[in-house]
C-alpha cells in the first residue's frame, strides 16, 4: 500500500518511463528520516543516492 495518488504515480511514470521504481511512504513510525541542517524543512526534490543504481527522492 502507498499513500501516493494515482495522479502522482502517473506523473512519476511519465517522467521516468520504464525505469524500475518503488513507492515508499516514510512516516513518524519509521526509523528512517530525511533531515536538513537548521530549522528548515527538507527541500522537495532532495535526492539520496543509496548505490549507483538506487536512490530515494523526497517529494513532499
């Protein structure tokens, strides 16, 4: 289950095409967090490279 809407998923598909992807929702109940120095929120579009072929993209 994902919290992404069908329109959001369609938008991702339109941009990345057939590239393998998975949709993950990070919530307060997970140990993983996006963070930014200071008092500012994470910027939409922030990208974390996990490996040469895997990354996380912050979208909201």
